[in-house]
C-alpha cells in the first residue's frame, strides 16, 4: 500500500501505463504492424474510461470510492496536472459510472 496521496496517484499513472502496454501487446500478438500499434495505443479517452471501468469491476475494493475522494481532497492541485490528474479523473469517472449502475 502506498501511504501518501502522491504515491497513490503515481500508482494510478502506473495502472494507466499497464492498460496502454496491454493494448500494445494485444495488437502485436494479432500481427499488427508497429506503426499501426502506435496509432491504436493512442486510444481516445472514452475507450480508456471503458477499459478502466471494466478493470475496476474486476477488483474487490469496497473502499475505492472513498479512497479516490480522499486523493482529490488531499492532493495539491499542482500535483494533479498532466498525467496524474488525467489518470485520477478517468478512474473517478469510471467509479461514478459503476456507482450509478449499482
């Protein structure tokens, strides 16, 4: 477990990179040429949210929603710029979707 909010946000970035890496690997295994893999790996945010939503539903983290809210509340705004903020926002969108469907 990452004790600091900044470390948890860094884990979300790593999580996002794992998703991107998995997409690259999938298309590589399907025989796609390298230049096509690069195009496909830069997928739109809607696709990333959908994949993130699926992955979160496979987790058994009952406290994830409250942990995400704490991250937003405790992480300084300047730490949420760039990929950190993007990743946290996407995970929060996915969680909100899951909560609405529950």
